C-alpha cells in the first residue's frame, strides 16, 4: 500500500477520500533511463502519473522514424493512457523514460468510477486533456506555419525549459529524427545558430547561450 500522506502531499487537489483510495489501489513503479513505458499498438491497462523524472512522448512512422511530441513532467498524467485505458484502445504513441522515472499506476477499473464520484479527479483529468491539447496546437502551428530554423529554436527552448538546463544532451542526428528532418539540415542550422553566438556545439550535446538574439 502506498503511504497516503505521499499522495496527499503531491496531489492536494485530490482530497483525503480520493487520496486514500489511490493509496489502497495504486502502485508505484520505478523505471530506468530509456525504458519504453508505452509502445505504439500496445493495450494500456493502467493510467500513468509521473511522480519524479520525465517521460518523453513521441510518434513513430511506419519506417521507424520518430517525431517528438511533448514531455510528461512530475505531477502530470499521460493523457493518452487516460483515454486508451477508459476506451480499451491501443496506443498510437510511444513513451520513454528520460533518466530514472517513478510512476504512479492507477488501475483501469477505477477510472470511470472516480470521474463520477470525485470532483478532484474529474478536474485533474480535464486539466490533463486541456494542457495536452494546447501543447499539440502549438506543435501543429510550428509544423504548419514556421520554417525549420524557427522550429529548431522552439525545440531547443522547450528542452531548455523542461530539462531546466542549458545543456541539451542530444546529437544532431537525434534532433533531426525528433524534428522529422535530415541530419544535414539540422547541422547546417545549428552552425548558423553557433555563428550568431546563440548556442555552442559540443560532441554529444548542445549548450544554449542565448536563443533570443
């Protein structure tokens, strides 16, 4: 059984009754860096709520290419797991642990029940849907209306903010994959940013100096 005070401290909006039920029925699991937490085509049997660490969510194409969607941060739930678990659908996205990740797993049979009986859970789920929808709209705007150089700067800023670091631990090839571009294009654009003293390029990471120049 999960310590009830741990749930109450991390999620005060749930209230004592819901916190007690989550403590009784939920489980906490820890995953190592790089662990696949959710795969495309997989049935989801429980909802994932991030307690610590980061979860990267991305979409894969038929050829194995990846497109970065968003991060799930501590205190946030995986919106797709909320949808798929309640409808018993398969996932259309892939999720991977970034660093060590601690997840709170909520069983499927409690989803609809809590939506009806606990206002705190209902508001939490709706808030999760809203944040993910707004984030996806921003992503679509950048794909549809921005050039690749603008998309790259947005990508770097997003990771700087989420990782809370000026060092982005990705190679040009990894960034190109997540932006659905080529390594040559990304390398050329990164060099331009470096020439303008906006970033500094290292062997296996990118150091952000000032992306607002």
